[in-house]
C-alpha cells in the first residue's frame, strides 16, 4: 500500500486506503482496500473494485464477489488447484458461508473454478503470474539468498499493480527509495522484480491506466491517521508522551519515538520524551506528572487501555491538570476485535469517571481535521486546565491518504495564564474559574497536589463550603469552554441548506457520508451532513438548529455502533429522540454503496434502522 500510494501521490493522484487485518502475528487474511482518483482526493471506499490482487488462495475465496464486471484479478498460477479446505486459516463459520455461496452459483470451491466463473459470467480478465518462476528469476538476477526470497512476494503484487495501472518506473523507484531509505540494494532488487513482473504480464500493461491527474496541488502529505496525529503533536510542541502498546494506537507513539530529537541547520524538533510504560495507568499518570512541570503532555490508547486510565483521568480533573488522551476506538467489549474499528466508546469517553469534573471530548472526521484538532486539543487542555480526550478510531488510524499540506498559519499555540512569581500564589485560586498556573519546580513558588478535595493552596480539606466552591469552580469551566469555542469547532454542516433530509454523525463516518449525500444529490435528493466535532461539552443549541431544518422523521444518525449513541446525547440535551439510524458494528468500515442504499431506504420511509454488513 505504501509503495503504490506514494508512487501515485508522486504523480499527483488522490489516494485513500484502509488496512484490515486479524489480531494475530501471521497466517490470517489481511487486505488493503484502496481507491485512486485523478480529479479529486477521495473520501470514502466503495465496492465493487476494478482490481483484485491476490497474494494467496484465501484472497480469492474471500473476495471473488468484490470484483466488478470487466475487472482484473492478479493471481498466482500455483494457487489454481487450491480448494477452500486448503485455506486452513479461514474461520469455520466463514468457510461454511463461502461454500454455501459456491453451491448457490453452482461452482466448485476451488481457485480455478471461481476464476473461470468470474471470467465467464462477469468478463473478468485474469492476469496470471507464476510466483515461483518470478522469484527464481529474481534470485538469479539480483543474487539474493534463496532463504530470504519469501520477503519479496509482496513485491510481486506491488509490481503487478503498478504495471496494470501504468505507473512508471521512476515513480516506483521514488516510492521504494522512500520506503527503504538508505538501503539502496533493496531498492534495486525491487526494481529488478518490477521489470520481471512487467514482462510477465506485459499484455495487461495500462489496462487500468488513470487519466492525467487534475488535482491542483504541488505538494501533498501522504500519511496514515496515526502518523498525522503524531506529526501534529510535534507541531503542537508536545514534550512528553507516555504509552503502553495497544492496537490501533501504538503506531502513533512509534513515529514520535523516531522523531524524538532532530537537529539540522534549519530544523529543530524536540527534545520529546516518549516512554513505553509498564501499563496504561503509568502512561497517563506519568503524562499528568509531566504536564504539572510545564511540559505539553499526552498519552495514546484504545478502549481497554482507556478503562485502566480512568482513575488517572479523574485525578487530572480534580487537580485541573492539562493532559491530552488520544483515544483510538476499536471493537469491544473487553478485548473484542482488537484490530477492527468502532465508534461504540462515545459514552465511555464522555462519562467515564467517579465524581464529576470538567473534561473536553472532541472528534475528527478525516486526516486533515485530525491534524488541526490535535493542536486544538492541547490549546484547550492548557488554556482551561482540563483533560482533553481526542476521540478517533481504527478506521482513521489505519487508513492512509493524500491530503493537502496543513496550513500552519491557521495554527496558534495557546498555553493559558502562566505565572512565574510567587506573590501569594494560590494554585486553585477561587476568584477565577481558571486559576493562574505555575509549574512544579518554579523558583520560590510552592503548591500542593493530592487526590483528595483541597483548598486554594492544594491542602486536603473536607469543609462543606470549600467543597461547594471548589467542586463548582471545576465543573463550571464547561460553560466557559462552550462560550469560548467557535461554532466550527463544535459542529460543521455540509450540503444543502434547505435539505430533504439531515444526516448527523461524528468521527470517521464523515467522508463516506459526504460522498453518499453527493451521490443522492445527483439523483435529485437534497441532503445535509452535520459533523459533530465537540462531543463534550455537548453543542445542543447548534445541533438543535441544524436538525430543525427538516421534520424529525427525516433526521438520520449514522455511527459505527449498535445503538447510534449520538442519539442518546441529542435526546439528553435537546429532548428530541431521533428514530432513524444507520449503524455498522462488524468492525469493517462503512462503504459508499451500502450507505447510499441504506439512506434511500430510510428517506423513503421503508426502514427506520438499517444494520450494514458489507466487508470481509
């Protein structure tokens, strides 16, 4: 994905791809679903696809119905005789479903039978490659140790895709050189592999050639969601991140570790301290401790890790500590689906705590939003001295896309009211909702922190009048945050201002929702999408104004969860109960074709709740 994506980005094409994989080390079905465009940056994935590139027999069994008419399948001739029973890593329930489908279409469940079926019934073109023959040629030409040759199988797929899409060798070389920086020998070996494969399937060269790119961007960023958040943290001035490895959050910390300190003639990054702690409790408490010394601090986790962090979250709320938690949702409950996506943790992020305190929960709909929102999260955390939860998900984390280079002129770093002199300093001064902040270690400034209720200096007290004053001081920050947050940081409306229907959602459903609304608009159905960006404090007034544009029966919630939990927050704060929902909780992303079909059903009144299912 990275090699093909970078090569396409190098030539000016728009690109988005999602990576789906099982929660094991090796041997289970993983795949990448990508979309390329010559005239726009795509926002959503769709089926059927025009090209299936199969590294093994299992891919054919899992995806033979995903190919469009007249599409192309790249496959290994050595897999033709494989039966579905040979694909031992396919789960029994999935194997039974595929076998039933083979019976329905009256073909044997073998790779060859399914490929011939696709060729006969859908006009699919079959690009056959003898993988073993190609690898033997590479061993001879590149003098590779035969014991290492299995590492180059993925290179066959990359080379075949590049050939069929007519991606030139220079673009492939550029991408390989980026992927294998400072390892020129590997680059040259893969270029030789590219030439061998191109010769093997020369008659398919350019079969899916893209038209000349029309996207007017000289430079783009090509990155995953994890990477773009890490880059934004560096830009925001993060100086400490504590984390415990957990899917799908870990990649963010790995990138931060790579760039802990970089110094050149015109660049200085860091120093950033990134520590893999012994558990998630230590991850958040160390981040809180770093923030009290004045360092911009954060942690990154997913659902099970966040559950362990809640005591630390509450401590931060009680002590008005500025810390950012980047929360990548995945399938739950419990360990659930560790490598699949979800948005079912919304209420956990908003309400998880013992006792009440001010927190902010924000979400991002795409890579570019995630960049700006990351910087915003740190500004809010420090300006109002509250923990901020940046709620993302696996879909955004593990998708890779081309995006415009973020406009750094739009950014500002706001650290709030910081004092450097004593003069009777009270860390929790009750005269202000947001007390002036001093850092631990500041000369001649004394302060106290504890997990108990405290007075203005931080000393433990249980006096009832002090309790009322201090408790209220903390919670009433929510009103200040709500009043001082611009509307485009709370919600953003897209589409027709006089719509026939309104879709409301948050997070990574944004892209596919916008694409679906555009498609329905071309059919004469006017829609509007409301992207909820601030989930707490909840922007009830702004949302009420938007959903009032249409009758309640034409408001539709969309979410990767069972219960469309955004409906519960809307009902809690507006009194309006939304009856229509489109949900998906398989752990796979919502794709365009299924969402368009579902929206039509709901808009026409055929169904009020649609559960989406597409995806292997």
